[in-house]
C-alpha cells in the first residue's frame, strides 16, 4: 500500500514499501490533494502489477503515457518504471547514418545524407531528441539560406525522413510533419548541348577513352561515371546493335548502339587488350574505388577543361546536361515510353528534369502549317479504306447490312432494324428462318 503524506510547508509526498521491502518516497511538491491522490492510486496499481507479475491495468498504462517527463523520472528513481533510452540529436543521427552504412546503401547516398546529418548536428546536436519541434524547421531552413531552393527542398526531405523514423520508434508525433519549402525549377540549370558543340568537345578530348566517355553521355544518355565504368565488353551485342547495360542505380536495361556512338566504341575495342573484362580502363575505374564511390571519380574538373579548350563555356551540371540533351533529341524522334526505357528514368522525371525544347524544334515549327481541310478529309478517307482492305473478309461478312463484332458474333443490321419497324425483309436478304 502507498500512503499520501502532507508536509507542514504545503508539499506532498507518497511513501510505500517496494517489492524488496524497502521504504521509498516520491516527492510531489505543491500539488492539489486530488492530483496527489491520483498519483498514489496509480503507484499502488504499479506496485500490485510488480508483485503479481501481471501487466499494468489499461488505465494506469494510459496514465503513464500521458504524464510529464519530470514525474516519469521520479517514478523511475524509485524503480517503479524503467525510462526508455534517451538520445541526444547527435546520438540518434549518428546511429541512424551508421545503420544506413551497415544496410549497404550506396556511398553516394550516404554522402548525400551526411550533408543533412552534419547540419542537423551542428544546429541541434546537444539537445534531447524529444525536444525537437516544428519551429526548429525554420532554423534549419534559415541555415541553408545561401543554398539553391532545390537543395534546401531535398535536404528538408531527408531531415523529415530521419525525424519520422525517430517518431515511429519512440511513438511520438512527427515534429516536422508539416514543414515545407518551395523547390527550385530544374530548368533553370538545364542546358541543351548541341551536336555541333559536342563534336568540338570530342575533338579536344585528351585520348580515345575520354572521347568514348563523352560519347556515352551525349549519344546514349548514360549516367557518368557509374554506368560506363560498370559496362563490360560481354554486354555489347555487335551483331544486333544493342548494349545490355547493368546500371548500379536502376538495374538492367537495353539500349541501341547509336550510329554516332559506334565509331568511338569500335576504336575502344581495337585498343583494348584481349581478355579485358570492362570497357573503361582500370585507371578510370580506380577513381571510384574510394570511400565516396562514384562521386569521388572527379571527372567534372577534367571535362570543364576540355570544354574550355574547345572554345566553349562550361555549362551547369556538366555531365547531367549531356544525358539530358540526349533524351531531348530522342524524345523528338521516338515515343517517350521507349526513350525512358533506354535512358533509365520515368516519363514524369524526364519531363521535369531532362527534356527541353530544342532550337531545331522551333526551326521546324516556323515551316509548319496545318494541312487544308480537304486534304484532311482525303487522308481520313484513305486511312479508312486502307483499314477495310487490311481487315479479314469472309463470305458472310460481305453480305449487305451484316457486320462482325470483336467477340466473333455477327448481326444483320438491316433485317433487325426492319423487324423493329414492322417491315418485312426484302427477298434479296437472308430470310432463313
């Protein structure tokens, strides 16, 4: 049993004998008698559950979830409850990123997540995890004021994922669930690189392997460096003109050997020693062997120098622009569903992040006029005639007024319509009863 004691100074305390027969005290401070009695009653419920080995009554379990941290600490101090493990923001985020590393996520993803983790630790690392609130999201966004809107939007998304996992694990509300910021416009940094410009760049590349790498990006839309560095000679079907590409990001896809790529690929084949497995030489592949993975290959700096030697100004997102320019060209000549299968993205991503209107489209539009109405009718009639000529004809389908449905059934439209109107069919029709 637990007893409520009123002290002369107006404070209250609860005394009880624990399961090990030791007298213990919970000091409640200056609270109302009603609240103190409520605490005493729940303390007795907890003691009874400990002695009997039974679960807590539902009412007491709900009460424990609702009380404040200060009272929980007092109950834990007298061994009535066990507090859940407490984390600072730094401890939780360090554990979160280490879990991602152990799960085998790609180095590029780990590197991207670490940028968000480092900023969160710098801002809130010393605080308790449960103290993070919605207002802290504004502090987080203000700390990224100098970054591009798209970067701020992406890192906020990563932070919300981390807090969301903490909320699920500790059964707390998501502190940043409604935090948001406006994303950037991807087209602001997108540049279409014409074939004329890329020819100049290829001519100024230091060797055939750099020429092949640029051709892979511009003429097939490969992700550089991950996809060319993963390509094996055994993946190339010279006879059928296809490449079976195993992308580290999206898996296996098949792409054509486009005519502009073929001479560079053949030159690389002629220069490759017999028995070599990978298309790109090992010294290129070793660039990505470090802790940063593909991001550590550092091909951007060299390509920027080549672009300048070609008399051009390096464009933003220098490798991605080549891939996006390739998809823009392909989308102008092939169905988008086919193009996205070749490039390895989705139609929604292609339209938002890749495809641009090219100058050649504007030039063609200046010469385009809608066909005259008579020509439209003639073309429509001709198309219908062609369809009828290609459709299978049977003896019964040539009868007047009869058509076949897609299910294989047929119907005499003239006979049926006349029966509905009360008119006898003519003797020339099918009058079999």
